[in-house]
């Protein structure tokens, strides 16, 4: 039988693994550089909310993509991923 501390350590390891995966995979969804700045797990909803912010190079990258248009960025994007169980 495992102790509560061992189970909590296993949970923390899994959360860390998910955070690492999010930090690696989410930026590949964009055609410009972004930084995943905040990741929060909500146990009630069994979901992860993350904040994505454009990098300092993003404005230039987006401008180049659209032929030199002027780009203004003032905010961030927030995503919520709902976990589902596969049984």
C-alpha cells in the first residue's frame, strides 16, 4: 500500500509532465513566437488554463507575414483545456 506522500508525489510528477508538454506543444500552434506564461490546474473542473503571450519578435513576424502591415498588440490569449477520461 502506498502512502499519501507517495501518491501526492506521483500526482505532482504528472502535473509537471503536463506543464512541460503544454510549454512545448502550445507554441507550435502559432505562426509567430509566443511564450506560455501561466499554467493553472483546476481540480474542480479537471481542466488546465494557460496564458499565452506574444514574444517580443511576434509583432515583426506578424507584420512580415501580412506584407508589412502595422501590428498593435496589447493583451494575451487565455485557453482552457478540459481533460477527459478514456475508459
